[in-house]
């Protein structure tokens, strides 16, 4: 059982996490939800389309203008409080690698800290333990935050992913983070080439076999774009194909831009797998 905030998710329930960027320079929306009004509208729309988690980020993942901890807090903490007031039952996640930001957003009502940079600030897990929040433990190949991979190599990429993510998860639990609030993430594109991300997807069953719930962040990423040679705005079908494969291999949480489309894919895979009945069943019965 996965427990985040006041929500519990049984083992066979796939969960959609909607991305809400509080940045002016996001690779996907170029600042469309930087202002409070559009960002709150985005949250409401995502929840209405089936997102159980919203993931709020105050710093662009890739290189760009410097954003210090104070500015990241300014972009996220007040917004977390506003979302908590308007959507008391939604799980609020914050995408950050800094413990100072983690503390501020936990004080504001966050339920989950999404550490996409592989524990580069070890104190973030301590904050999760202190506040009783969940924690995402991600493989980033040792990359520094906001850097792109350069000639990165692994003897065995999935072996490295497992070693790092399981190690981070076990450390978090030893620090006092609730075991039912810890997820592991292979970190597609982070510290990886396109071939590495494809292999991590192909071998995702090795991650789900660990028993830790697996989060995948696939949405419109470069490995999809390079595989199909498509720009950001034309990567939805490739993202959904990767989502279906990941769902079949047992991933639990899906961090996405397009909520409604992802929800349909996950529901279809769950029904094929026998975990979800059809929404209606009339054919051949009349």
C-alpha cells in the first residue's frame, strides 16, 4: 500500500501525478503556469481529469537562469498553501532537491518531496522524516542539478539504477521516512543518454520487482523526442506508448503534462491486466 498525505493507493491502482511548473522558462509550457491564476486553473483542471497528485516545481530541470533557494521558496511555498486550501484531499508534491525548500513547503502543507536529483542534498530525506512526508528517490547518475549528461557511460545502467535508488530508499527509511511513503524513480533523461532511458524502460520490471513503488517521469522528454525525431509538442504519442509499457511492467505513479490522455492509457492497461473492470459492459449481453 502506498500512502501519501491522506490518500492511500492499493497496489494495482495506477496514479497520475500532474506537473505544475512555477517557472518562467519550462521546456514544455514556457511559463504558462508561472502566475498564480493560471497555475491554480491548471491544478483544478488536472484534478478534474483524474490526477490524484500535483507536482509543483519552482526550478527548471535543465540549464538556465540561476534560481536560489529563497526564490524557489517564493515560487512554491505560498502556492502549496493555496492549493492545500482549495483542494484539501489532493496529494501535493514538490519537485526540489534542496532541504531548505523542502522544509518550507512541508510547513505549507506538502505531502511528498520529489527529489529528482538523486539525493544530492542528503538533508532533504531528513526533512521528509521530520515532517512525515513521502519521498521520491531518483537515479540521476551522479549528475549535478540542472546539468545535461555528457558522454555518460554505465557497465549496466539498470544495475546502477537499482543500486542507487534502493540505497536511497533504505537510507530514507533508516532516517525515519515512512516505508509506505517512499517511491523510486529510474530518472529518465537524468544522467542518461536516450539509449540508457530506453533500456531503463525495457527493464523496468527489475525495479518493480524490488517491492518499492516505482514512479516514472516520461512526459515529452528528450529520449522520446530523439527516438522519434520529434520536437517537444509532438511527443505525446511516444510518451503514451512508453506509459503503456511502463504500466504493463508495474510502475505505480506517472508524472505527466497530459492528464486525461494518460488516465485513459492507464485505465486501458489496467483493464487488460484484469485489475479494473470496463466502465460499461453491454456488448454481447443484449
